[in-house]
């Protein structure tokens, strides 16, 4: 039997956020608490957003089409990282995907841009869009996502930040 002090967290919890457009809501911060890593899929809005996210966990971010200015030039447009045994490809606009994820052994593709949260599996590849955590656009929900990685297994869920939105 393992007591609470001996229990280890199993797997990696990744917070996924996109399209903050300069607004980091308290609800987004709360939803990302406990993350081992935060991925920001672009349209950050200002560097202070990344600084605040880094107070929660390490951050990997990509530049979105609205991220302009000197601060944004140091942020890559795409990033591929490995978490445990899972390869994750991060970009802002899924239509700009230049690699075949299956051929490149990528298990997860994360994008933003559309402001529409979605989780979809295509040919064994998980496509995740956390939606927008920033200013509301049309009647779309305000959301982030959580990604859980253990060995080579991945689970994703969208977290609505403002109730039923």
C-alpha cells in the first residue's frame, strides 16, 4: 500500500492554450494550474502572457498571425517536442501543416487560429485545438484544453472556462 506522501504522479499533464490575444483570464490560469508543461498555439498578443504562464509551468509557444513586433520574432512558427514517448507538433494554423504527421511519427498536432475547440483523430493522429482563451469571437466558447501523456498513450479534453459559454 502506498501512502499519500509516497504516491507519485503518473504521466504528464499538459495545459494547452491558444488565441489569448493579450488577455489571460483568471479562469484560464485556474484551469492550467497543476500542468507540468503549457503549450501556447499562437496569437499570444503580448509577451506578458507568456511570462505569467511561466509562473505556472514551463511554456512552449509558437507565433500566431497576429503576433507581431520585435518580441514575437524570437518565437518560432512551429515546434515539435517529445513528451514521454509521444511526439507533439505545435503550430498556429492547421492549414499550414507542412508535414505528414503519420510519416513523421507525430502522434499529436496542436493548433489554434479558428477559435473553435476540437478534438479529432485522423489516421491515428490526434488533432487538438483548445479554442480561444482570450476575447470572445462571435458566439464561440472560451476554452483551453488538457492533454495527458503516459508512455505512448494520449488523452485530451477541452475545458470550457465560462460555464456553458
